[in-house]
């Protein structure tokens, strides 16, 4: 039996009807299947590597000019289910050469690489691969979304609206 909040995506976007304290916190969006280049966790922001259909994470903002989306599941999550709860962030979704589910639009949870004031544009973090950081000084093509919750420092799980710019 899947955990509440899990969802097995089809070719249709996934929707949620969870009861959150704030209406803006409902998550969901379009999900695509790719191949992981290495260990990827739920909540990691990823980019397309040099190989077609393969995604990876890095701590170099320039890598995110090929932004793919946010990991929400994969081979290692219960039968490939999407894990949409903030408590699932950090759960191993896939290892190298396994399928990974990447959310390409909508809202999902990510981890901060530093303090972030909300709402704020964010890019890939430069300290820890797969995290997000304030995009105030980011170049065009490196903004990957807008965080809707503040982060007091590194390692805070926040809600992000995916909006690649």
C-alpha cells in the first residue's frame, strides 16, 4: 500500500488533494522519466548531462543552464512512486543508470543551500549539489524557480514553483 502523498505518474500530470494549512502549499505538476547519472535523492534539482536522457546534479550554477527539473521519485521509491511530502526530501530515488522521475513543472519541495528570503528566484546551489540558493546574481538561463517559503539557512526544506528562466 502506498504511503499517503505517493502517486504513480502516468502520461498525465499528477494532482494532489492533500489538506495543507496554506492553499499555496499544494504540490503537483508534470513528471518525466529520465536516467540518473549518479545517486539522486527526492528534492534534488537536476540538469541534463552530455548524454541524451540522463540527468545529474552539481554545485555549479552554470550547469543549470540545462535545467531538467526536480527529482520526485525513481527506481528506489516504492515501485517508482512520486513522493510529494516534504518529509520525503532526501530519500534515495535512483542510483547511476536507474530510472528517475523528474518534475518539470508545478510546485515541489527542495532543499536550501543557504538562507533564502521568500519569495525569491533561485538557482542551483554552489555548496551542496542538488540544492537551491538565492538567484539574485544568477545569469540568464540559471534561474530554475521561485521559492515560496523562507529558509533560515542551509538544509531547510522549502516549497518551490518550478519556473526556468
